[in-house]
C-alpha cells in the first residue's frame, strides 16, 4: 500500500524547480503513492501537463503562514524541495502528528564533492515548531553515493520506440537532406550570435524554446544555412521528444539538464548564473565527472564550448565537438548513470528502511 506524500516547492528558477518536482510527483504516483504538490506558482504546470495532474496527484496552493491546512494531516513523507523553508504552521502540524512524518530536504543537483559527504545526513530539531522532528538531507547526484537522478521506469524503452521524423512532422517540420537538428533552451546569453554563426557552418534546423533566446533570434537576420523555428511551450513528454529528435541539445537549469543526459545525445548545459560565481565551480565539477573517460580532443572542445557559452571565457577559437565522438560519449555517460538507482526509488527505499 502506498504512502501519502507532501511535496513543497517555491518556484524561483525559471521553471527548473517546478519541472523537477512535477516529474517527481508524477513518478511517485505512477509507483502507487499518493502525492500532494504545494506550489507558490503553478502557472507553468498548465503547459507542462496540459491534461492536468494524474488521479494520484493533487495540486495545491502554497499555504499561508496562518493556514493550518484545514482538517488534513501532513503526509507520511514531507519533502521540502530546494530549501524552500516550510511555514511554521506546517512544521507544527508535522510535529503534532501521532507518528512523525519523514521530513526530507531535497537539495539542488550538483557534482561537487560535498554531495557524497552530505547525502543522507540528519538534522534533529531541538527547538522551534519542529521540536522532536528529524530532517534528512537528500542530494541528487551522478554517483552511487548520492541520491541519483529522476528516471521513470520504462524511459529508455519509450525512447527506443520513438520516431523522430514522425514527431517533427507533428510539429509541421521536416528535416531536409544533410540537415542537422539542434534544440535551444537558454537563459539570456551574450554569446548567442557567436553560437548561431558557429551552427551556420552546417545546414541546421534550429528548434528554439520560448524565452530570451527566441525573442533575441526574432530580431536577427540569419544566414541561409540556419533554418529557425520558434516552438510553443511544450509539455514535459513533448520536451523529452524534442531532445530525442535532435542531434544536439542546448539546455539550461536542472530539469532539462537531467533529461538531456537520459536522451544520450550530445548536449551543452547553460547553468543558472549566480552573482557570487558559485556556478563556475558547479559547472567545472560536472565537466570533470562527465569528461573523465572522454578522449582528449572531445574533452578539450567540450570544455571550451561549455565555458564560452556560460560566459566564463571569451568566445575565441570555439568549435563543436565532432558529432560521432560526442554521440558515443553520450551513450557511455548514460550507461554510467544507469549503474545507480534512480531518485524516486532511492527516496522510497530510504523512507521504508527508516519506518
């Protein structure tokens, strides 16, 4: 019999936060759990899931500090996503529950070394509204000593049955002879004109997701070798299809970053920029893991391209990695990730083991 889960999230990262918790809620529900997802801004769910939530997922508005959630008790598991800080009233109700809930702080994804050291650590509450509760820290990551990545059962089987040409046709598109398909999902980026010039070196169908890049490209004169198509907001399944249908994917944030790795296609990540420069450390840490087994030429080109695209070095002598080598490496990396348990499975096991 499944448990009742409460997932809380404040939307602060341009759809990435809500994208992650929405996938988590759907995945838990598909495994027989009952989920309430509390969001302070659920507008993105309207296009991420146009058919609405599945029966086992209830979408609720973030509770005001004075709101005691009516007569409903907190769930068996309470997930505080990305350090969103639960209202005191919610924590007090958790502490008043006859059997305390499992309280999990789901952290942001990182490849930095502290993740393995911090994953699973407990924080007993010695004061405040949560007196007597224990919060556990859960860190997603890329190694078996972390919480893993979101990966729903059957994902690779669905991809194996996917027909990219049929999907493109459904969008009113057709790949021309000798044409490369590239997807672009990006934050504002001063390097965009340089990237477009680089892509124009080969006939390219550029599929651009809504946002700053789409707006910027609309004001530009593009070379004839670059065919640009502005996409609408895509549901999460269709965004996966976009990644699968493309030869090269430019992604941003956390959710699309994870999905690009499961797609096993060459990709470039634009990390969410932080004023203190911490994003450079996070990007470097991932590059070190991701390129550990790559051949030297692929590793060099990838580092140069990723750093330039993220504004961490000038756009000088930048080139794309060779497609065959990059594709082969993407498959090797995905196989590495398949060697660890997925995030939802690890959450379920951790909760059951500590019950």
